């Protein structure tokens, strides 16, 4: 499938017609593809924006629909809906992996089935719709993926270690945690990230993952274990 065919067919699948199709083209362009086509931007900047748009739409939805639960439970519920594994499952509903534009190496090593790549593209598409049509256009698109029967207790089993760690640290207002990308290695189709979590400039945990988000969760998990906390 050519790039133009991917853009045209995906619009039909998601039920949104872009005024500026270049936005969707960029949202589908993995860094491996843009590196092979030097004049093109990858979807990394759109992924950054899409992550925030997704969070605000989901936050607004669960805030209004779960008026009886406290902030901590809302945070955990949101985390279960916007985590990498959930986004990967949402992406399968529109077969997003088959439309992503990949470099030759990534294509040969199964990039279309890699959760980190597909979930990042899902967020990038959200940003593209937001930039093209505004919050009014992207909200129904995002909410179409949210299960109708979600409940705080019935949400994903995903452990949001970052949120748990943040809640522990917030008990001492003077304390502050920061996540630091220690290293990044490997080719585009097999990236590995190492992240450290620091408490007042002291390393309290380190983790690795195939994405920065996964590495941060791993680092937070190690920090919790160091504190004797087992979520």
C-alpha cells in the first residue's frame, strides 16, 4: 500500500475527512520512514501533543461520569485507559498498524505489531485530528474507543507505578521526583531506553524498556520496591 493509499483508506476507517491530509501523513510516519525520506517529519512531535489531548479528553469524560470516586481512583482509572497496552488494543479496532509508514528495517522486523510503535501512532493520529478539526472533532473519535462498561475496579490490570510513586512522594510536599533519560540504544526497529528516577537529585530507581514510557514505569517500580512497597 502506498503512502497516499494509506492516508485515504485510514480516513474512511476512522470516519474523519482531513482538510489538511499532510497532518495524517505525518502522524503515520515512523522515524524509520522519515529517516529514509530525509525531507519528511516523523510522528514524534504529534505523539507528544496527542498524549496531552488524549489525557484531557479522557480526564474530562471520567470526571463527569464518575462523580462518586476520589481523585486517586480517577487517576488510576485514567492511567488504565491511556497506557501503552490499552492504546495498542484500541489501535487494533482500526487496524492502525497496517497503515503506519515504516522504514525497510522496521518493516522486516515486525514493527507493525510492536505496541510501542502502534500506540505512539495512535496518539499522533489524535493530535492530527485535533490540529485539523479542533477539540470538537477529536473528542468523539477518542471516546469511541472507551469501553462503555468501564469501572474503577474493572479497569485494566495495568499497574501505573509512576502514579503510585507520585502519591507516596506527595505525602512530603518538600520532596520532588524527576525522570531522567540515561541512555538510548539500538536501531530504530529495536530501541532500548534506560531511565532513572531521582528523588531530590538522588537516584532511587532505574529501569529499561522498548519505549520511554515503559522505562519510566520500570524505574518507578524499582523505586517502590526500594521503599518496600509492592503494588
